[in-house]
């Protein structure tokens, strides 16, 4: 199951939390796989399923198998065209749910893509439901916390540091976050932060091997066909980098295994476990609030 997840990566209170502030913190327990994927229970129009919480998914997604079980899922006249990180174009119709319920958090009329593919879980939950909120990933206690004003103040008081992030919001259908990093204290890249990548995942566009004076002919490499479009594919190069850090050197990884990829559409993609044990994603204020 962990391999398939890696390949693909994508009590009701009566309040509509997308429009109202929380009076108290909401905690959502999660299961953490050995590869570092965050699995949460969700209900879409009252139908329960297991989903990956994926900051790199861009948008919410249902498998067709799960969507076929959901009553009153509204197909719209709209569609979206996206790309996997390795370049393959994926086009999907858009559907509206009446409700999305995650523990005690309920939000109305969420947009989903529906895709017909083999996947061991029921879909992906992106950052879109939390675009007006602060959500904390607590790896030690295996909790997602949607913060109230009070709990957010406590996090700010006890933080170790903040990390600035950039937000890409496409019409409230897709949301991605990114930050600047440094490689070996000499190359600055803007990388997407992707919890769905799992632990210890550091991928960069192969063009930067030139900047780092890395000879690709001396590296272990392999050509991989696309999972979605088998006639397409990319070459992956494997090596070590001595240091990767955020631009302010608050978080760093030393002597890490990394992958350079031909045709990666981003400068880089990284998981988020290297940043800290408790990471609050604050989209409204374009920052991460971090406890190491």
C-alpha cells in the first residue's frame, strides 16, 4: 500500500468553519505509515473513507470507486487541467460535495476531482479546506490540529522559528505551498512542500546538476515509465548532497540521499518531515510556525 501511495503522489458542530472562526482547537487523529504518509478518516456526504492528507495534492480527489458510493455528489460543468510533477497532463471533471467532515470539522460544498485508477485508499485531502485556517501537523502525537485564536497564540509563543511560504491558489480549486531552500549553501531553489511525498523525499530538477557540478554520467540512474501514461517517462538520477537547509538555516538535512529528475516541472519537491516535529501551516499569513 505504501508503494502505491508513493507512486500516486496526490460529532458535527453545525458551523460552516470555512466562514467562521473556531472557538476551540479541533484535533484530528491520523495514522502515519512507515513511509510517512498521513492517513485520516473523512466523510463525504456522510460516506466514510480513508484519505491521505497531502499538502502537495493541489486539490481534493476521490477515487471513482469511492465516488460511486457517495449520494448527492454534484457533477458540475467545469473541469481542471493539471500536471503531475513529472510533467504528465491530467484533466478531470469537477464535482461538488454537500459536506466534507473530518472529525469535528465540517465544511460545505467542497470541490473534488474524481479519477478512475487503482489506489489503496479513497482519495486525497488537499490544503483547500484549510485555506482560511491554520492547521498543525503534530508528528509526535499523530494529530492534525485546526487552530483557534487561543491555540494559535500558544503556538506562536512556544515556536522555535517561522518559515515564510509562498502560496499558489488557482481559483480556490487548487492550493500549493512552497519555500526557498539552499543546497550546499550556494544554490537557492524554490521547492514545493509536499507531505504526500512521505519521509526523506528530496527531488530536484536535473538542470541543477550543472550548477552543483554533478556529472550525471557518474550517477546511478534509471528510466521510469509514467504510472498514468505508460508511453511517457523520465530519467531519475540518484546521489548524495552534503547539506540542504531553509533560506534562514533554521532547519537542515546533512548528507542526504536525493533524486534529480529530467522533466520535473518544479525546481524541487520536498517532504516536510525535515522541518520539525510540529508544523503549523498558516496560509492566511504565508508562514509555517515550527517546533523542532
